[in-house]
C-alpha cells in the first residue's frame, strides 16, 4: 500500500497536487500494483499506522509538516528499516520552516537526497540527459533524453552523486541556460543539475523527481509510466540498482549485473572503532560492510554496537554511514535468544540499523522462535560456522541443513570459508551441498588448508578462491554480501585487503562478461 501525504504548511500548495493524487490512485487501481490512501493528517505517521504501508509518497509537500519527534523517528525507522519513500518537486523543502525554507529536519534532506527550490519560469524549456539508459525505473524513455516544459528546481546540499543514483539531469549543451529570470540561487560550483534520482537509505528505497509543478505533468503518458515505475521501486516490487553515481566503476557495474555485493566485515577492522571501520571501508572504495556486536562505536560513543543504543546514538551511526557512502548489510551477534521478548529486541535492533541478514550461532532449540521473527521482520538469520568445539551443530554444512530442514528460507548458512578449511571442509563441495541455503559469505583465502592456516590475499593461497566464486555463480546464488573478512595482521592489513578487493573485482568482471 502507498500512503500519499499532501499537506502543505504556510504555503497554498501546487495546483498539480490533486492531479497527482488522482493519477497515482488510478495507476494503482488499473495495474493492480498497489492501493493508495491519501491523507494530510500527521497522525498517519504513528508507528502502528505506518506499518500498514509499504511506502510513503510526499506529494509536493512544502513547509514544516510536523514537528513531533516521535512521528519523525517513526518515519526514519520506517524508511531505514526497509520501507519506501518518494517525493516530487516541493518535497525538497518539506520539513523546513516556510517561507524561507529554513532547515528544520536535516535528516529528511538526507533521505530524500537534496534541499532547495530555486528555479526559473514555471514553463522553462529544458532538455534532459538520460544518465541511466538501461535503468528499469527510467526504461520508458528508451535510453534517450527528452525535452519538457515545467518548473525545474536546481537543488543544493546534501545532494551529492556520492549518495544518490542520478537518472537524468539538465542537458546544459542543449538547454538555453540564459532563458528567464532566476528565483533563488541556481548556480552550483560543480554545474551538476540532477533532476531525478533514487537511493537506498539504510535498507529503505527513496526516489525524487523535480518534474511535478504543473498539472499537465500527470497526464503525460511517458511521465506517468516513469512515475509508475518509481512507485513500484519504492514499494519494493521493482528491483533496481541504487549504487551512487560517483561510486560506480566497471567492477561495481559488473557486480550489479550479477546481483553481488562485496563488503568489508567489521572483524577485519575490529581493533578499531565502528566509525574508523566505516572510514577505512570508504577509503577502500567499497560501498558495503557488515556490523559486529562487540565493536565499540566511536570515541564519542564508547559503547558496543549492540542492542541498547539510544535513538540519538543510532542517528549518529546512520549519518556516519551516509556521509561515507557505506551501507550496512549484515550484522554478527553471537547468540539470538529463544525467549520471545529478548528475541524481538534483537530483531527490532536489526530493523533499526537497516541490515538484511544477521550472522549468529543461536542454540538449535531457539530456531523455532527465531524463524517466526525472521518472517515477521523480513530479516534473514545466517548460521555461522566456527570450528567443531565452538559450533558443534553448525560447523558442518550438513549440520546447518539438518537444523534448517522444514524451516523458513530466511534461515540458512553464513559460510565462513576460513573455518571450513581449518576444519577440513572443502568450500566448493560445501556450497554444492548448501545450494540456496547459503545466505551470506565470509570470504577467506589461507596460506594452507588445515588448523594452522592463516589469511593471505585472495587468490594467492590454498583456498581455491576463484573456483569458489565461480561455483557460486554456476549455482545462481546471490548472497547478501561477499564479506571480506581478513583475519591477519589486523593493525596493518589495508594493502592485503586492497589486494583482495582487486582480485574479486577482476573475477567478477570476467564472470559478468
């Protein structure tokens, strides 16, 4: 279900709002893709209400829509935990004090991707450059740019290609940049005038497009198809790549094609704080990472990254990740309890930090309760294999299959290749047994197989790393994350970690063709 929120505060509202409301409602009805509820009552952002929706559409919402900190926290938790959010045109000045667009909630600007509403005439003639010809959300344009007349906002910070995937931008070679007077500050030092984009915020999906000032926008057939695709994206029904435009490399595009995501496991940098690990991950050019329950957050938050952190502390972590352009996909916690309320607290934490998969070694008798919460919270639990002493049930792939037999597909394996090889298990044979019960991977290559083996750069040891990667591809598997866990030379491992990244990038490009 799509919640359409169209409140304006201290502003009369755009004439296009009712047309957009009708257009989205009819698109949902006629395609059967979604149902809509239109409201301007902030009470719809109560937690119990938000849970009944898959996404929120802020339809040209100008001004400070609500200031209740509980409702704002509910919206952040909804989006960051996996919900969708979209906005058009005036949404870049939602949650600002109007008139004047004085910032009142900076994190909303991060979620939607930009701030500002400077523009020229309401019928400015603009040519748009299609920056993602093959992207499923903009497929209606057939890989081509186009021209249109509307009021086009030139947005400012926090807009950055380091955070958002730009779909189309102002084509400055074809557009008359001198036409009409300016209203507000139009110029950007980088001359980067994006007009539509999408992104992940945590696990959530957000989308924005400036083309929505005039009512006729919403009876243009191409733009209606574009907005339908955008709605399906934020609702979670249309898979679409979201890696930020400035982060894209040939290797990352190849990995997008394969549905693979390489990330740094926090244990690689567990001698440092979480904030330092985030910085190192960003410096290595990797957009994903895993979390760790026994790692300190930062010098300013000298607590473990674990359930019990306050909402403000979690906000600081969200913003640190966002500033670095890094997304958290997995999280290791030694045990998930089988008692319902304690289990619920762990899953609530997982939702708040925006992960997709827990890695854990819970007691086998707790799995019945855990799988119930997996399905309720749309989160996976990947059973981690330490050695036979530490993981008497899960150290063998056969043990994981037995533990998961007849259970939710959200339960499966976290394959730690280092422990497999130290325990005499061949990774290629193991993944052939597990098949789609493989949920996530902690990658290692060892100088030798056996109990004394230690990590070496991928492809230089005895682990058969490339053969394992190719076998995962042959089986058609897409683990939550290819976790780079380098467990050697912890304080000075950056060169070796970089070598592993280079190896994975090379192999994935070869596989993707």
